[in-house]
C-alpha cells in the first residue's frame, strides 16, 4: 500500500501495509516496524497539546486581532497587551499569537504614524519585545554545529 504522506516513523519508508485483525496498526515493509497511528479527527488542529477545531482557532485569531488593533490604536502599554494575550493563550499557540500581534500592528500603523514615525517604530518594537518576552518566543536556537 502506497499512500501519499504516510511514512514509517522509524526509517521513513513509504512502503506501508495494514496489519490484519484486532486494533488498527500499520507495518513498514522495509524495516518491519509496527505502530498504531494517532489519527487526528478531520478539521481539528493540535494546539498546546489539545485538539481544537480549526473554526475555533480562526474565530479566536479574529477576536484577538480586533482587540489588539483597538488597544494598539489607543497606545496601550505592555501590561495591557499581556492581559489581552492571556485570554487567548489556551486556544492559540505562540506562533499564531505572534503573527496576529504583527498583523494588528500593521493595521494600527496609520493611526500610530500620526504621532510620528519614530514613535511608531519605538512603539512597535516595544510591543513585539513585550509579546515575545511574555510568550518566550522565538524559541531558543540549539547550540552546536552550524549555530553560533
């Protein structure tokens, strides 16, 4: 059986067969490894170790974007941004939150620019630093070969 995207977790081979009987299991035809696949229900995304339907994730992103845009246009401080993010930390992962904050800053930019370009740049940088510090994002890079 050859399925697109289905690979052996041990050797990476795409030559996979289904084991007959009992529990649903797959077997690699190359290395002989047998495993039970973890099947994620259709339409669900794993976020912070929980399965959440994609519509809930998209709705949370839209709500977060709206709240952040309104708050950033009022030039809220770091604690205000953290309070908004804390409400969505269970539904959204750090990557989605970080991207949403950047989108909110872009959408609030015309109103921030009225206060001066240097203010806008300093404010944007401070908000991004605040969010990254709160989320501990981006994750630390591994040290070793090829990394300083």
